[in-house]
């Protein structure tokens, strides 16, 4: 199968399936450092726990973009 055929097949996937494919392809380019992956997993769990306990709030993405643009 050529890369063109693979690309044509990938384009027929649902958007979420294409995102999973992209993620898998990007991961295949580099071997992730297990220490970094572990640290990010802990960070994500901590942030979710803080959100669940009301210590962290979610807001509209537009608000975040406005803050970033103001920097």
C-alpha cells in the first residue's frame, strides 16, 4: 500500500479516528521519556482532582485565548 493510498483511506475515517491515528503516528516518531510521561499523568490526575473538588474552574476557550493574546 502506498502512502497515497493510506492517506486516502485515512481521510475516510471519522474525525476522532483521524485524531487517534495522528496521535499514534506522532508518538511513533519519538520514543517518549517514561519519566516525562509519568509526570504528565500525575499532573493530569492532580488537575482533574482539583477540578472535581472545586479548586479549579473551567472557562470558555475564548476567554483563555483573550488572555494569551494580551500577553
